[in-house]
């Protein structure tokens, strides 16, 4: 058996390792150093925005990156979603979104991206029940009284939402369908202005995450009728569900998740999923999410991809049931 000389052996070893050595810096550059842009397709102060600003600093340390939250509200979230759908799959642009994106094709005739296939599923952050609230000038104390009051009105009653096609909008329409009441949708450019007009009494009803409603209810500025989820909010166990207080069948909630552009390499998806799980295990992150009424629900990219499809199909059935026309 012949033995190559040391110089030749070093050359052969270098050639054998060249593909690996070349691949590692490319992957590392996408995940460490530079700037990571977290696109939020809603206004500042919304739950996905809070999630991005909470998890962003954790990731900045983990990846040695500058992390920037980029709010792009408008068109029921489509502006921000479109920006991520068109972004390069290099791991430097991610989406902090909600299940609202999965309802868009049932509400709008023209959506400039595929709500499932234009994105890489990274993982679920958590979920929160939605609370149906009324202005105190509406003299009702519970869901049954609200339904009776709505039916007694000579004209349909206005309600506010952060935009057409959002979970807020569709949950209210589903409530009207199940309760046999007439409601008139007043869309706003975000949750904050919608809630502000309800607090001011300009619009009588809206639906918001339970944790958003709680402080206003405590001050007597809003009255909570119930939550839209199948089960009570674990953070507010004394608040009943709409289903148990007069509207059987109500079962919707908002959830928040992280997506990437289509074509994000599987290794990068796995890296960000692991980083998301680690952030959701951080005591400070957990404490803040709890205060915001978000129940963490970390899962795998595969589980999240299945959830996206299931949610898409569920809302398709609900929208068909309420016969909501496309715009």
C-alpha cells in the first residue's frame, strides 16, 4: 500500500472538505450578523406587533443580529403579507402574522399571493380568545340581553373591526349569523382606531382579544359579553363563552405565528423554529405573553403547516355559511 506525501494528503483533505466549508459560511451568514426584519402586517400595539417586539430582542442576542420590527398595516394585512411573500428566502425577512391571512381569498377576489404556498411555515406562537364588547350606553349585561337588544333595533347596529377579512370581522359576522341579528360592518385601518371609536361611543360593538378588553372593562369603559372560543380564557375564567350564554356554535379565536417567504431552506426553517421554541420557554417572555392574554402553543413546522390548511378550510366553511360576498 502506498502512502501519499504529507503535502498531497493535505491537498486531498482540503478538496474533500471544500464543499462543507463553503456551505457553512453561507448558512451562518443568513442566520448570524446583519439585520433581521420582522414584518408585522398590522399597526403598532396589536398582539402580533407585541409578539415581534418581545421575541425580537431574544433573537438579536441568539443570532447576533440587529432585529427590526417593520409595521406594514393596510388592506387587512395584505400589504405586509405581500412584502414577505416577495422577499428573498435568505432568512433575513420573517412575518409575525395571524390566522387572518388564511381568510383573505374568501373575502377578496384579488389577493396578490397564495395565502399558504407563498410562505414557509415556521411555527405557532400562541392563541387568544376574542371578547365581544359593547359600549356602556348599550343597556345589556350579557349575551342573551345583547341578542334581544339587537333584534329590537329598527336598523342594523354598527360594529367596528380592524378591516375586512380579519378574524375580528368574520367572527362578528358569524356571531350575527348564529344569533339571527343584523349588524353593519364599519372597517378601520387597524385595531387601535376601531377600539378608540367604540370607547368613544361612536360605534357600539366590537370584538378584541380578551386581554385588551379587560382593563377597559375594569374601568367601566366597556362591557364584556363573552369570549368567542369554545372554552373560557384560562386567564379570565369568570368570563363566559358566547356559546354558553346564548349563541351555541360559536368557536373562533385568534392565533399568532411566524412565517418566512416561500423557499426558505428547511435547515433555516428548523433553526428559526428552534429559536422560537427557546424564546417561548424564556420566563420573561412567558410572563409577558400571559399578561397579554396569549397562551403559548409552540409546535413544529410540519404541525403548523397542517394547522394553516385546517384553519383555511374551517374559515372557508364559515364564510360559505354566512354567505359573505367577495369584494
